[in-house]
C-alpha cells in the first residue's frame, strides 16, 4: 500500500490526532493469516492481548487472534497498514477512551464460539475481515448490539483493498459506509 493511502487511513482513524482523552483505536488481528503478525504484535511495544487463553503451543500462539491498542505515530501502525492492508489481516475498532484493552478482550472472547443449527460448537473467525464483511450485513438489531458490545464503530478494508468500510450498529442491524482512498495528485509538469 502506498504511503499516501496509509496516511489517509491514519487520518481517518485519528481525525484529531493521538489523544489520551479522545477516541482510541484498536486492531483485532488474525495471526493465522500471516506468520509475520504474531512477532510483529509481540515486538510492537504496544499494549496487546491474545484472544485465546491458557497455555498455548507456539503454533497456536502464531495463529491466534490478537487485540492491539494502536497509536497513529507508532511504527507498528504504519507497518501494519503498509504490509497487512488488502491481505485480510484484521479490522479496527474506534472506541471511547474508557473502553480498555481488557474490555475488548473479554467481549471478543465471547464471540469466538458459535453454535450451528445442529448444535455443534464452531470457531467463529469474525476477526478475519472476509468473514466480517459477510456476517455484519446479515445482523438483526439484537445481533448487532451483541456483536459490537462496547465497540461503537468497526473499520475494515473493503474487498478490493482500495477503500475502507465503517460499520456501526443500528436498531435494525448494521450500517456500512465505504470510503475510497484518493490517489495522490500528480506532480505538475516542469516547463
């Protein structure tokens, strides 16, 4: 992804810049999408947590979903967007300052398992944006409230990777709004 597009996403996620009192941005990442994700998260120096609990094998740690509290000027944030955007690495949440990483983790852990029509318990890979894009438009108002919990807004890459989609819960389901990235202006030809 180009530097201009990365900056547009950063500007969208943090319209007022980094603030300790304003909305906070988190990434929910699917370690199973790329072997680089888990080491990037671990070495990021940003507050993070694994959605899986208990003692995990190295293989499970590498494939696990993670929540990371992002900062617009963190090297990890830029690397995540440059490398992972368009590769279905995860999605972002924009939350009030009082929604903590631990609240994110507790809430999203409640969504990891679902029951199918026959009663089987299945893993719900909602942290994969390809799953998120299919699931959210089908939600009823009650399902949206349950899925979003303390998160008022989620942002994910669009299927084409050239735009983003913002999801918000409504009384009737979920609203999705797309935003395309503006190409960088071409330099003026020299006379």
